[in-house]
C-alpha cells in the first residue's frame, strides 16, 4: 500500500499508486501499519509532521485489514 504526501502537505492512502507527491510503501498488514504509525516511521519517510487528523485517517484505514 502506498501512502503519499501531496504537494499541499496532506497525507493520504494512495489506492491507485499514481497520485503525485512523496510516497512511502507499507505492507498490507495491521501490525506493519501500527508499527509505522506509532514509531513515527511514516513521518520520517514522507518528511512531514502528520496532524492528528491524518493519523486518525490512516489508523482507520489500517483497521480494515
């Protein structure tokens, strides 16, 4: 799964893998997502400080695994 930081600074899941912006890839397992979100790995990979709203959105997506 690809996570992307758009040019406007927003962070979202890129379902198509074609959105423009800096991307990072995560395996589609709940454990992988929890580790990445809790450890700040996504922030570091995307070179951004995620908002609480963005983290909540990604956590919601991870709950679907």
